[in-house]
């Protein structure tokens, strides 16, 4: 028999940018703008107290430097 697919799940990706995908009740959740899981463009406070975009801190090229 085939395994059941989960009806809710989240996927995170860290590469050139930081992103994610959300599935809710078996459907891809896109949100009102179509970018529901666009994590890289979120502002966070870095270790110096400055606001930075997530992809400037956590993308692979940022982690390598």
C-alpha cells in the first residue's frame, strides 16, 4: 500500500537565498501576496543590533564569509 502524504508540512531551503514552502490541509499555502514563505526578505536583528535581511545573514554565501 502507498504511504499517506501528510496534510500539513513545512520545507526550508538554504542556498543562494533562504526560503520555505508551506502545505496546509494538503494544499500549497501561498498567502495573500503569493510569497507566504519568503523568509529571506524578513528583517531580523543581527549580532550588532542592526536590522538585516535573513538572506544576508543565513544564505550559504553569507555563512561562508
